[in-house]
């Protein structure tokens, strides 16, 4: 491979003028990967978008990629509709405008989801035609645990907990956690649920504006607390505990769900003790 003779923003050092843009492009690369692009695909797309139309050899040299891999990447980006090829020799490639590229990716993802939704009934019916082969030897209830990573799966699990809640729903969280619950429609879903809810915010000096519609008696605050715990309890039957919460990027958020009676009882006791010592802010 030919040695790179062009220093790109990806390779810039902290003492160069280009370095201030590197963090922004790293963020964009990370977000594009959430749409299914590989790190290399995202990097090539960004390179074309910011350095203009380039041939595969140009890309290979600038990003120090093997020539064969470069052709594979640009062809895959073409197939995804994110890159166009000019009829020239050598062939040169251009990236779509970022807004159009994201709109295309969103549309593709929605089409995939719609396709899966259309198959839901057929797959469920086919599933029912196949017998259950496991031999049941113990009919007693077994406690369960589930590990969840990423804001998407965790948010869906919380919404399932709210949907199944008929009595009371407890939330112990930090102010940023509550904000994330608000923006993911969890609080709205809870507000429309028949369940009675209680929330403890810590650390927090007051109740944020996005909780203004909530009954002040259902929200309490703990102003001074260095431990930013976050957990949710539904009907004293199931609990979801964040092991890594909003202080981490959304794809690195990590939680544990369980219906273990002892764990639920322990977390319920912690909530109730905290509720008694928390301040009423109204």
C-alpha cells in the first residue's frame, strides 16, 4: 500500500489547527454506526463528504486502507444509496449531503421494520404449529433476570413494565435520567397509565419544568447525594436497575431487570426509606 501523503482531520494531532474538528467528526462517525454502517464505511463517507470527490486510490492513500477493501467499502456505500460514482476513469466517488443520507438511512430502517411487522402474524402462526419439545419437570415459578444494553432495549423494557403495571410504579433517578425518560415518552406513558406513581430525584434542588404536570405530592427530591442511582419498580413485582445510566453514551447504557422477590423487596425498601427522608418541593 502506498504511504499516506495527506494528513486528514482523522489523523490530526492536538497541536494542529484541524484537531478542533476531530471530536465532532468522531461523534458523527459514532452516530452513523448506529444506522448499521461499519467504522470504515462511516469514515469513508465522512472523508468524501468533507474532502470532496475522490477516486478509490485517493481514498485508499488518504485513509491508509487496503486497495481491495476500499473498493468493497465504496461499493457497499453505493448499494446503501449514500455514495454516487461518476462515469470517469478512474471512477470517482461523491458522498450525499448528510441530511439526505440520514433521511435515506431512516427510510431504509423504517422499511425493514415495516417488512418485519407484516410478517408478524405469519411467523406467529407458523410458530404455533411447531410443538413444544422441552420436558417440564418443575411447575414452580422460577425467578428471572435479564441484562439489557443500549437505550433502545432498556426503554422498551421500561414501557413494558408500565403497560403491565396496575398498582404503583416507583422511580428513583437523577435529574438527567428523568430528562431522558421525558424525551423517550416514558413519563407520558406513565401519566396515562392507571398506576399510581412516585418519583425521587437526586441530587436535585427543585422539580424541573418537564415534571410540572405531575402532582407535586408524587415527586420528592434529595438535594445532596453523590450516589446517582437509578432504578424503577413496578407493582413491587419487578425491578429494573441501571448499572450504567445517563452519564454514559446512549449505546453504552446498561441495566438489569429482574422479578426476583428478594431483589424487588430490597429495592422497594431502599425507595421507601429514601422517600421518607426526601424533601417535598411544592
